């Protein structure tokens, strides 16, 4: 099991003239709407607790205004909390002095922004070099690292271009290069792909997963798009009106939405790309004929194998190759479609 | 009817006279006491101005033209401007105004440099603090609307007639645009870009020199351009307190009704203004080329 990297505990953020007093009301259970209407304070975040695992991608999802940007900005303390703790490797970021915090931002956590936030007066290479300049690295070292990262993010040949002359996808590649070049072990991505066209977005997700398989950073990835969350996240946390409503791995969120808000998010999802076959298998039987599939395999892939071979059953094996269960084609198909009581299945049938 | 309803309730003459006298004497006392020190303070400026003026006047005319053209090329990369500059300078020399033009160029350059050196930091301070902005703004308004002659009086009382008071008068008149536009330019810098600088751990100084000032540069240059134009507009008034250059023949022409002399020198000032204006604008535009269009979807 991987280690704990970031721990957020009892985090509150209240915007307004007197957050210190307002937080008591929030703790006493006054609602977000009431805080706004009667007390002129915006509840940004309410009692957030979240543990993030080292070297994995933690997605934070929620509708616009649910507090995602506010939350991610507490990790590098671009926003000061009203109450609570943010620990990185056991060290409380909120307690850091100015110098320590600056050092933390320079070397430990870098950030990618929704609207890129590139420096328009700097070339691609100079933008990628930004964090290194801030670190005070020597020129030779900066140049060497920049060259390497520009190749890695696929912008070789564009070094001398200005960001204003590049497409959105390329600009965000620069943003990612700028963030990776500092060698920080934490990468904060606030809706990094939301401003991009769907096709480009898909490519960027692939590129990110590709980079991650090699770099093993701890990534906090904000999105409002469930498909993106499911594709990218090792773990997903869902925010609503500043409160955490559910957290868990992608499959548990799709299979067991905690409330209507989450259920609404997951209702249109392609379940076959999320659910693993081990989740739906039956106990093993000795006489099962058919292909062997790994328990970690997604239903989509299992279905492809089974229909390809025209098999009615498949044997499911665990990590060390032992048979742990079996599934029928009907099981797989049945789990791919939504529950029968789902109201818009009925509407679609009419 | 009480008298204060019919006649304005004003200070009586004696009090008013006393007041004026008192203030004037206090100021005279101040300038007697500290005049020498204050003059000494401005000595390096005077030294530089004299050195630069001599340099321009003593250098052969074609060296000056080549030098100016090299500078214009470095700043603007524009052939058209260079041709314009050469023609303007040749005509100025041809009509016998070379020396005065060099003097004027020297003083305008020095005044512009002083305005930038003082004005940009003031503008930066203003952009950083609303309180500073609230204090400085009205002062700038007064500086720009107060007739130049009024603040010439204390300057001349303090420093007498000459180059330094001339520079001070010109700078007071011409510095507000640099200050205003530096303030504006820095305040307009994209908040998200600043947040990115913070997120990467930039110190306040790094943030200023690596992000804010470069991004505000086109706006600051627009201020510099206006400052140069205003400095040129002060040439004639500066001549009244002993600043040499194209202003003096213009003054002479007013008293002696020499229409042609006035016109020629006036045209030389206009030519200088056009050159300075085009060069600083073209430079600003060249810097701006990459700014602006950042979002392409
Ligand atoms: N500086 C601020 N002052 C007041 N309210 C704010 C501020 N920043 C964010 N908010 C409010 O906090 C809530 C969460 O905002 P945000 O974190 O930006 O949401 P998201 O990123 O999920 O769209 C919103 O209601 C927003 O209006
Ligand atoms: Mg947001």
C-alpha cells in the first residue's frame, strides 16, 4: 500500500468580512444559503477531510462553484484557511513561515491553471524556465532542463514561439512543462483541460497518464467532468456546495453513489469503462468453459474477449493466476446497462 | 442687513500682506540657509547634462546623425523612420539651428531620464497601495494643471536661473504621465498570471521585475512617450529661466517680432517631437507584438 502524502483535516474557508465569527455559525449547522442571505458570508469549504496517496492521482470533482479551486489553493496556500490543517509529508503547510512556504512552492508543489496563466512576454522556452529562474538555478542548468522538458511535452521546435501564437492545447502543454520542470513531487492541476476541445482534451489526458506512469508524481486534479475524473483518477472526491459528499475509487462512486447529486453525475456514464469484472463475478465453479480474464479487467474489455470467442462464460483469475470466479455474457451485459428503475431508461424506451 | 451679506467676508488688507510677506520671507530664509546644499545635491545632474550637451555639440554633425540612426534602428527596426530622421536633421542643420537643436535634445533626454528614474518607482508604489494612490493622484492633478510659471517662482528663488531649475521645472510638468501609466500598467497585469508567479514561489521582487514590469512595459512606454512630448512643449518656458536651446530664439522672436526665426525654430521643435514620438511609439508597438492575444481557445 502506498504512503500518505497529503492530509487535509477539518478544513474550513469562509469568505466575508468576519470569517472568524461566521465559522461558529457554520459549525452550528447554518446552511450555505442562509450564511449568504442572512450573514453576508460565502461558505467556500466546510469541514473537508481528505487523505491523498503518494504517487497517485487524486481527482476532486464538483459543479462550478462547489469549492474545487478554493480547495486546491489551500494545498500550496494561495488561499489561507479559516480553520483546519493541510499536511504534506507530515508537515503543516499552514504553519510554514513566509520563506518556508516560498521554498515549498518553488521545489515541492507546482501548479497548472485552467486558463494556462502563461507569461505572454516570454517565449515557450522562457515560460518553461520560469520556475527554474525563480528557484535561482544557473543558466546552463536551466537551459539543459528546459530543452529536456520541451522535448518531453512534445513542443520541440516551438522554443522561440510566444504562447499567444499557439493553440490552446499547445499552450497547456507549456503550462504542464513549466510545472514539471521544477521537479516538484506534487502537481496541482485546476481544471487544466477544461478549456480545451474534447478531442484535444482526450489527447492531453493520455499524455498526462503517460507522463505519470513514468514520473510517479502526486497529482491533485480538479475537474467538473466525470468522464475525465474516471479516466484519470486513482481516487475521486466529490464536492458539493463546499462540502465533501463522497470519496473513493472510480468504481465505488459509479456503483454506489452517495446521494442524488452524485447519482446525477454518474447516470450517463459508460459503466463498462469503470467497472472491473471482479466486482460482478460469481463464485468459481469447476466446470466453467471459456476464456480466462484478469479480475482487474474492465467490463468493456471482458465483453470484447467473450464476444470475440463466442463464449458464454469466462473464468476470472486473481493477481497470481488462481481462479477466483466466473461470469456469464449476460452478467457482463447486465452490469453495463443501468438499473431497471432508472427513470430515463424508461423515457428512452418510449 | 449685516455687512458680511453684501461684502464678501475677506481677510483685511493688512493681514493678507502680512501673510504673504511672512511666507515669502520664510521661504527666502529657507533658500538662503539651504540653497547651497540643495544646489550641491543637483551638481551630478548638472555635470551630466553639461557633459552630454557638449558631447552632442562638439561631435561632428554626421557622427551625431549616425548615432541617432543607430539608436532608432535598435529601438524600432524601421527604415522609414531612419530616412525621416536623416532628412529632419539635415534640414535643421541647413537652416542653422544645429547647435540649439543639440542643446534641446540634451535637455529633453536628461529630463526624460530623470522622469523615468523617478516616475516608474513612484508609479510602482502607487500600484502596490491604494493609500499611496489616493495621496499621489491629487498631487499629479495639481502638477498638471498648475501654470508652469507658478512653480517656476520658488524653483528660481531657490536655485537661481540656469539649467538645473530648467530641468526641475520641465520634470515637474512632464513626469505625471510616466507615473500615471506605470501605475495603470501594473494594476492591469492579469491576476491569473500573477497567481501563477506566486504559485511558483516568486518573491515580491521577482514578481515585480519578472512579471509586473515586463507586462506593464507597453503601457509604461506610452507614458514615456507622453512625457517626452510634454517636455518638448516646455522648451520655450524653460528658455525663460536660462535653458539654452531652440526655446531661446523663439523667445527672442516674440520680443523682436522675428516671424521667420520663430517659425523655423518652432518647426525644428516640431520635427524633434515627431522623431521622439514615432521612435518611442514604434518601440512600444514592437514590445506589444507578443502581448495581448494570449487566448486562442
Ligand atoms: N475571493 C472570494 N470571495 C468571495 N467568495 C469567493 C471567493 N473565491 C471563491 N468564492 C466563492 O466560493 C465558492 C467556491 O468557489 P470556487 O472554489 O472557485 O469553485 P469552483 O472552482 O468549484 O468552481 C463560490 O461560491 C465562490 O463564489
Ligand atoms: Mg474553479
